[in-house]
C-alpha cells in the first residue's frame, strides 16, 4: 500500500512509452491486492483501455478514407471496397476466400460503426466494438427507462 504511487507512476511511464500491455501485466498483481483503491483501479483501467484500443482494426484504413470523411464518403468507400473484397470474387483458393470473407465482415462492421454518429464518436474516442455496443445498449435502456418514468409521457417534451 505504501508503494501505490510508485506503481501508478511506473504504469503511467510505461503507457507514455506506448507499452500498454506491459503496464497492464505489471498492474495485474497490484490490482488483485489493491483493486479497491481508486488510483490503482484507474491506472489499470487506463492500461486495459489502451490495450483494447491498440488491438482494434483500423476502420478508416480498411475503408481507405480519412478520419474526417463524411458519412456519404464512408458509404461510397464501403461499396467500392465491398465489391473489391467480396468473397465470391476471391475464390481462387480456399485461403483467399476465407481472407476475403474476414475482410468483408470487417468492412460491414466499419460501415455500421462509422456511419452512425454516436458509434463513430465512441470509435474516435478509442472504444472498441464491444464497448461501443455496450454503451449503445446502455443508452437504449436509459431512453426506455426515461419514457417509462412518466415524466413526459414518452413525448420528449420534458425538462
């Protein structure tokens, strides 16, 4: 407990160097004993977030569009890339077909994420697909609970 700030500082230094997985590994045993501590859990969660972020596919790169592309540009790029990567067009070998199928699936995920303003904002902030889906479900539950609470009768005219 008396070395807590040293562990947090070390994790921050590792993260500043881009060594997020190492920070996460080194924080794991500390998290098990001091996970109740806000500083330790915060450092651990930051490291875990950065590891997940680094493992995400590059949706913009996959679609070959800049991160400032409009929704129309994203949809057009999706159509072009989907035609190029469609599994039916890449069937020379089973390996080529499977690779095209995986790319085609990722293109669909990229389109779904980047053509929705809320999901795209979360993606740009660094959230991965699972975290985005979790936040979308939470927002839908909150909206559903709000319409059930009777304050506005579901008409959207409250507050």
